């Protein structure tokens, strides 16, 4: 029993060591402007089905994630980005 506990502890430590925080690309480069007219930028943060990608996957900070979501929704309303992407089988 004790051997199993030790191996689990070692594995847990190894997993924790590999985690690193990505720096927000918008904080790193303040020249990038999040705007509803910048479709190429917004499409990077929308998946192939049209859903907004969570910040856990993109590495964007909370402040800029809120701004991205707001601008993506604005672009959808103006029909610059589709709400849903239809896939045909």
C-alpha cells in the first residue's frame, strides 16, 4: 500500500511542474486592437462550429476574454461572422 502512495505523490509532483501560465497575447502586445471589424483576429478565438473558445484553451486573460466575447457577439450581430457553422455529412 505504501508503495502505491509514494508513486502517486511522485506523479502528482511531475504533473504540477509542467504547468506554465501563458502570457496573454493582448497584454504582451498592446498594439493589437480588439475590434469587431478585425475578422481575422476574431476567427482565431472562434472554433470550427462557431463557438467562442474558452480562455483556458487560448491563454487570454479575463479582461481581454470579456472584450473578445463582446466584439465577437457584435460581429455576429452585424453578420460579419456566422452564429453557427453548418456541417453537411
